[in-house]
């Protein structure tokens, strides 16, 4: 039976008087309330950091997209399939931006079967091309949760133990057609330490609740398109690593980028190993990245060398993930009236017009709400703290 | 009437490390700080003269702080300070005269007020670049939704790199790349690996000036055109950037190394414990083959 108490469902609660949020002031204008709501929505984007928790940096994520009949519904414009594929493209770009040494694979399910759209790979371009082509697929039949999870496990179980194995399912149908008992599959997933998360597009389905609870993932149902985007972006950050994942030293190569011009006597044109399999793009080129172990050539990083199996990355790829390891503390909020000094934001030199200001706990410099958002979303370091010479 | 032209914002970051510039003055070379700032003002004026909608900002990167030379805070409080300076008799475009006077006044204030501590000749550029990015972020939010604003940052670097700011510098570079902001670099003295990486990743230009005396010429030739015009000009070729990683134990550049899966630190040799995060690694031992037990034949 269930170990956790079931949450009360929304229809079991009393009436929610949502109109009471909006309050008019004396002249009858809603301006103050609207500004307050906008301010709160900006603040909501700064999420809490995990603190000193070990994160799974090298991720192998399988994305399962439901292509069944229910995806033709038009509640997301123009239809659910097109809207989802567009948001997934943004997700793929952000995912490789924040996790450069991770890999992603896409599986589609329809007509009671599951098919691989793209293999597990570290290059975002292949996935985006495949997603753009997938917009034309015909949605028919029922999805099969069992078959898609089974297909994902086939590749994930061979992955080394120090990586995090994840599956993200985007399920819009309320039914699934499975050839065997899904509870057995859930036990297999748990033993393989695969974390499954689901984003539902229609309503909460019990099998998904059990699946995500047993494997340690999250289950959400979308309210509208912007909520869908928020939920997808939650999966971009690396998740906390499970205690049983192994830590090991991974052997990697750091090739030099050789830029050769036509006038260089020693430059020899060569084929890139990554393009040999595909029919297009097998061109001779002069420069590129040469694997330090076997001297095979590649045009882009990160890549796994096909000849000798060495993972090739460049130092900035690893540097991109450092801000996850050293997260920036949240700034303390205080009302603007308490500020004695000049009312200027120390980062952007703008006037402080909002009702609250943010100060960094270590250097006590003052920032406006826009700079606070920018610093926590993109910059990941306080501009005044890094001026301090003794700070490494 | 909404303007159809796009707005180009140029942020110039000038390295005013007083020790390096002092050494330059002692060696009696021809490039002093005032000549360098003259060249910067020439570039700034030319940029603003190229189009009515171009915008400029100049930041000075000092020892432990950075100061906005232009536009100043008093600029916003009221234009009363601008009135005294605007009456230059030679009929110059008022904005250029005001900008030049403000820059000259602010740099005098900065150099006289800031006290010099220590004698290091490195500059902490990462903090100044972070402030520049915050400024660009604020300016681009102030315009209406339809107007495009294109920004780029030009760094004029004098002293050497400080190796301690590697991580912050990389964070700033990735933030700039995400916002599509180019970082160009004009290096006066010694080559800077950090700035070479910044220019490579964001798509800007890196140039080490062969003759310091001709600074203004190089600035106008290479760094005045914006990114669209650069494709039609013959500009210095991109420098070869060394992206090899340095190992954490010896600081050597290595081609093949071992990376800890928890903290991503790089080592040149296999070791059973990671020195940064102190996790013990699982070592792959070869499979033990159990010797077959031979049954002793009992004597009958």
C-alpha cells in the first residue's frame, strides 16, 4: 500500500475566492496591485539553491514524447504537438548550455509502439534537426508507457555508474497500452537507479504518480504554455546525485584547435570522423580538433572519439558547469526607505526606484531587482565580491 | 514615432592600473595614460558621430574597484552640470563636448582619490566586465519592445592577467555569450590568455598592438566598425587559442587527463582520492581467477 499520505485533491477543498487578490486603492485604480503581482512574479524566478549537495554533472537523459491522438488537441496553439516540439527545442539548447558534457536522446511513442527519434548524443544540432522534422508526424493511436521506458532502459543500463540516468516523459494521453505488467518495470527501473520524471499535459494519472514516486522523480501537470516552459526548464539544472551513484575518475582528452590556412605548407586536408556516417557533410577541411590518442579529426567538441573511445572536451566546457558547484547565495531583501546612502544600484548605476533593494550578504553592496535577477540567472557571481583581490 | 534604426551600444573598459602606467611614464615611452584616454575619447566621439542613435559608456578598471567615467550619475540627477561645459566655442556637437569633459573630470577624480595598496601589477577585469553586463542589461530593458539594441564591449588592457579570477572571468564570458554581446580586446603590452578565450567564445576581435604610439589609429581601424560591417573589411586574423586544460596538481597544460565526476577537477595522473572534494574513487581491479581445487586421491 502507499507509504505517503495522499494529498487532498483540489475538488475536495473549499471555494477559492481568487478575485480577492485584486484590491483597488482610493481612486479605484489597480496599478499598485498589478505592480506588486509583477514584482512577485519576477522574484519567483530566483529559485533556491541546493547548497552543499553533490550534483550529478554527467547526465544521460532520455526524452520520451507522446505522439498519440490526444496530441492533436488544440488547447495549446496551434496544436499540442507543435507547441511541445517548439518548447523542447528551447529545452535542448538550454540543456546543452548548462550541462555541456551530458548526452540526450529522444524517443517517440504512438500506435502502441515506441521508436527512437535520435540516439544518445552530445551534440544539440542533430536533435534540433530531428525535432524540426518531427513536426509533420501524424498523431494516431495510443501511447505505450511500457514500451518507451523499456526502449530507454536498453541504452541506459549500459551507461557507467558515475553518470546520472534520467528519463523525462511528456505524456498527454490519459491512457497507455502496455504489453506486460508495468509494476515489474518500475522495480527494474529502481534497481537500475534510473530517475523518471513526467510532465502531464492533460490531468494527473495514477500510474505516473507511482512511477515517479518509486524512482525519485517529479510529476507535474501543466496549466498553460508558460507553465509548461517553466516545468521543462526545471529539468535543465543538474539534479542531486543519489547516494548510491559511484564516483570515478574519467579519462578525457583536451585536443588543440588547429586553424590552418591555405597558404600553410604543412596543412593537409582531411575528413572529419563525425561526418563519415552521414551522407551529407563529408567534406575535406584543413583545420579541426585532433584526438590526442589516435589523431582522428573532429570538427566540433564535445565528442566521443569513434576510433579509440576517448571522450574529447575543451576546458571551457567543464568551466561552464562550475557555477553549479559554487552556487551564488541569495541576496537579502530590504525596503528601499532604509537606505541612507545615494539611491544607486552598484552594478548598473541606475536609480533604485523599486520598493525593495537587494544586498549581497558578503560585501553588503546594494542592487536593484533587475540586476538581482540577471546576477542569479546568467552571471552567477556578485560584481562587487569579485573585485576583492583576496577572493579566489 | 518609433525609430526604425537599431541602437548600437559600445562600452569601453579601460585598464587604469596606476602601477603599470607609472612604470610606463618612468620608462619615458610615448604612451602615457592621458594619451591613451585621448585615443579613447577619439574612438568614443567617432562612435557617437557614426549615427544619431549610437550610445557610449566608458568604465575605468582600477585596483579593487571600477568606476563609470561616462555616463555619470549626476547626468541623471539633472542637466545643470552639463550647461557649464556645453558652451565650447568651436561649434562641436554638444554631446561630444559634454562626454569629453565628463570623462576627463571623472578620471582625474578617480586617480586622485583612490589610494594605492600593494604593488601588484595585475588587473581584476572580471568585476568590471560584470558591471558592464549589468549596465547593458538595464539599458536594453529601458527601451520599447520593438527596438533592437546591439551591444559590444571593448577592453583596453594594459597590465597582466590575474590567474585568480579565472572562474569569475569564465562566468562573465558565458553570460556575455548568452546575451549575444561581443567582447573585443586591444592589448597594449603582454598577451592575455583569458581575453583570447573571451574573444574566441563571444566572436569578438583580439589584437595586440605592435606600436603603442599609434593606438588611436588601431582603435579607429579595427574596433570602430560594428559586427555587421566587419565581414566586409580586411581585419587582423583570429589568434590561435590554447584550450588545453591545466591540471590542478602541477598547473601543467595537459592533453589527456583524468576528471573527477563529482567536482570536475582535472588531474594528470590517476590517484585514489580527489584532492578537491575528497571523494574516494572506485578502482577497477582485474578479475581474480580462483584456482581450481584439486581433489586429493584417497589411497585405497
